[in-house]
C-alpha cells in the first residue's frame, strides 16, 4: 500500500475481544472501574509505559485512573496546572498524535507537564478523546519511554477502546 507506513504490530483477536468485554463489563459498574479497565488494557495491548484516563462528563465530577503511580502523579499535577495534552485533547475533542516531550512544541505549550513527564522517564505522549454522542467527555493519554510516537494501528485501537469506555459510562443524552 502506497503512502501508508508499515507498522509491525499485531494483536491476538482473543486478547482484543477480551479487552472490549472487560471495558464493557466495567462500564456497567461505573466510571472508576471502566477507566481502570481501559488503562490496564491499553498498557497490555498497546505496549506503552503508562496509560492515564480522565473522565469529565457534564454535571459530574472528574474521575482519573492510571495504570501506574507515575502516570497518576503526572495527570493529577496536570489537572492542577491546567495544562497538558489530555486537557488540550478534552478541549478540542481531537487526538494529540505523538508529541515527543523533547520537541519545542511540548516545551512551549505544556512547560510544567513536559518537565515533570521527562523527569519521570517519559519521552513521548499521545492523547485521544473519550467520545460519547460526538462530544469529548474525557481523554486517554498514552505515555511512552521511547521518543517515537505509537503507530497508527495502535493509535486507532486506543481510540476505539476510549470510545467504547465513554459510550458505556456516559448515559445517552448526558454527553
């Protein structure tokens, strides 16, 4: 296929199906459980160092879940500072596709976030919106210790898992 970068990434169909079932089952139990299932599955399926999900539906409190303490610490600080890729993603309802944290864009737009993320050992970040009814009700940040962004297949899978989570957690009409 011309113009499409090759990505040596495959995921076992059983693991993939299991991930979507886990996210759906957790969504029935509520936001915190759904976010926990989302970040856990993202780390195992997408081969990232950390995954952090923020759910911020209308008229409800913000919920945060992370796959590890580093990601949780970074996202909580980001919420305090009011900066970071997750916030930009939630505000714009569009993905932030693979920004190396050494890049001038990251340092200029998220100075505190970038400094802390790099001090925690992260080198690149991707953020995708949690979408329900065509609105962003949260974000999923994927953090890598490698400087290159995750490939397009993994990015799409992360977006699909994020969307499935949002659709299960946010009741129709509330998004």
